[in-house]
C-alpha cells in the first residue's frame, strides 16, 4: 500500500499476526513429523534413512534434525561394524553411507566399505 508524502511515496506492508503464527505452527509440526519419520526409519530401511539425511542436508534444514541424524548415523556405524547380519547395500548406498559417516567425523576407511550387493 502506498501513501503520497511530500511528492514521493511511502510504502508500508501489513502483517497479519494470526497468519504468521499459523505458519510457525505448521513449520513446527512438519519438523516434528520429519524427525519422527527419520527416527522410525533408523531400524527398518537404512538406505531410506541415508537418502533422507542427504536430502535434509541438501535442502539446508538438517540443523533441525541434529539429534536424529546423529542417532541414525551412530546406529549405522555400530551395526555395520558389530553385526554381520546387516543387509548389503548397492554401490549408491555404500558410497552414501561412507560419505555421511566421514562427513560426521566417523573413522571409516574405504577398505571397510566392502559389502556390495551383487
């Protein structure tokens, strides 16, 4: 909305407080839902969890999920090195897990990423 003042114009914008609050509530709800999905994925489908973490990082919103990401990657690291019963991943999955673990500071060498699915 523009108001003429001294042969110029002054523009002002109006914010509806109810609308801002609604957006904040929706955002908070979506963050909680995504965190819940990531937590549930940890024990079921490791590739889905790895892809979700990668996607959250690429979107630049991974800071909302630090605890869930750390817990998931810690589980991945512990399960991989302590359990011979984990399901093998394809090349994409192995590379993604390797990158995410290394990125988060886990000591993983390339020689340890050997369980490719044929």
